[in-house]
C-alpha cells in the first residue's frame, strides 16, 4: 500500500429540509389552520481517528464528501427526518487545517482546527443546516393563515487539509545506509526493504518493539535525511514531521567510517533537525554506532566513546548491543513526557455581542453580514410576498434598515445579504 501523508478534501454538510405550507383538512374542522411541518436538520460531517488506518491513501482519488440532507416537513405538523451524519475515518495522528467556504464559494482564512491524536477521537468539521420552519410557526392573532414557510439552511462547506504525523515513541534517524531499516527489522516484526544503496526506504516504517510480556513501544524508521533535508533534499521535508511526536530519537551512524567522518555525519543530522524544528534539539537522543561486526567500525566506536557522551554500539548482524539499546530506549521513553500536542487556533470572531451585523459598501452595493441576518436570508423564500414582508420586518427590528439609512442608502440601491441581492425600497 502506498504511503500518503498529506491530502486535501472538500466536506459539505447536509442542507436542512424545507418547511412546508399545509393546512388542516379534518372532516369536522371547517376552518382548519396552518399545519405545515418543519424540515429535518442536515447531516454533519465528522472526522474519526481510526487506529486501524496508517496512511491517508484513501483520499488520493476521493476528494469530495457530502452528508445527507434533511427531508422536507410533512402535513399535519409532521417534521421531516434529519439527514444522516457522515463519518470520515482518518489515521490517528492527523492534523486538520480547516478553510471555510461561504455560500458564494469564497474561501476564508485557513486555521489549524484539530489534532486527532487519540484513538476514536471525533471532531465535527461541517455542521448540517437547520431545517426550515413550516407555516404553523408563523400563525398569530393578526395572521391566522400564513402562506409561507422557511427554506432549509444550507450546510457548512469547508476545505480540509489533512497532514499525518505518525505517532511513535522512538524515532530512528540517520543518514542513508546507517542501518535504520536493518535495526527495525531485527527488533520488531516490521519488514522494511533493505538494500546496499541510498534511499532504500522511501516511506516511514513503523514497528512494535517488545520489551517484556506487557511492555512495548512503537519505533519509526524515518527515511530521506541528508544534508538539506529540511529544504526538501532527499524528500526529507516530507518525513521530518514524523519525528516531531516521538519522545526519544535513536541516532544511528554507520561505523565503517573514520571518527572524523562519523562526527560530520552526526553534525549533519543534528543541523537538519534543528533547522526543521528547534524543539527537536531538546529531545533525548541516543547516539549509536552501527556495524560493530566490522573491525573498522569497532575501532571507530572505541575512538569516539570518550568524545560522545552515552555513545552506544550495536551489530544488527550479530545482535551485539541490540538488547541493551532496546532497554535504554524504553527507559528513556518512560522518563520522558510525551511532546505537547498542537493547539488548534481559535475561530476568528469579527462581530461582538453588541454588533449582531455589519454593513460595508463595495462598488455601490450595500453588503450586510452577520450570522443571524445571513441565516435569515438563506432560509427566506423570496418568491413569496408574505415571506419577503416578514424578512423586511425582522431586518427592521434588528436595526438593519436604520443602519442602511445612516449609510446613505437610497431607493433602488442594491443590498446584498448572504449572496442574495435585492433593491432597497
């Protein structure tokens, strides 16, 4: 299965069902009143962190997700059924950046919306539209036979950028051919591709390392790290994100080099980590010389033991030092708190409680914005004279008409609310 760790999709919640105009028609009720039922609510779109998923490959071809719409109301004051919730499953460790799309198709400011780092965690990304009100709701002593109803509210639409950061306790880093994949294959059941050429591993590999009967940890082999990785060299910028959530870094350095070359390799990886995320500098690191079964590697290891504090040596071929490395890694994991999760950005709030709407003039058009007034416009049936009259009455009560006059609106000027334009009169 191909490893995909980024995807962009479009999510649309269900529209609310329309309210209807209906009347009581019982045999012995000669003057039956309004009996139009309300529309059902549109279905929400929800993301669910599924521990059985490991990549975002499911979104490679399917890009649009639409929840079920609410059904229209019925006669005899019967409400329409609500639309079903749409659940989109994503891997645990997915960051969600949400960009709202308005009724006119304009995109807002994208913001970090959620960090799905807990199995079976749920987050609603698009809210279903409210069901429209049937004409039963508008009957008054003065208006006993209302001949209008509200349309259902459109569901929210948004663009979602999904970014997977694998959740692992230990990250194995190092230059190509340092023995990362070999170590993972020895200490876990993972079977990464292993060969004697650079960039053998083209995607992160996860493995569960068993320490004891009831103790284990997850290790990830992070490929593609070379000089310039944080800028994209060797695909490093795609994979560096996967070490950000690890508690400890196991830095493998091929020992079949001179001590000076080993020190240069060590400095290269440390520089790339720091350039990608400065917080990685403070992450616990276990430095390991590999290939101790080779005489030159053992000589290099002995030469550097005093120069690199805590230096360890292993041979995946003979298993020398591997078990000790597992215990040291597990001990460091238990002593290190998990990295802080990403905090979603708060939603931008442009209006205060004292300002239920705002009006600005653009190219001679008076544009009215605000949650309540826009929702009212979206749910009003402008083909109905009675519905239009009620719309104007509500705007007057809210103070919209007064504010328009203060801004100099004149007879025949265009007013726009939620994409709906009409002439002021």
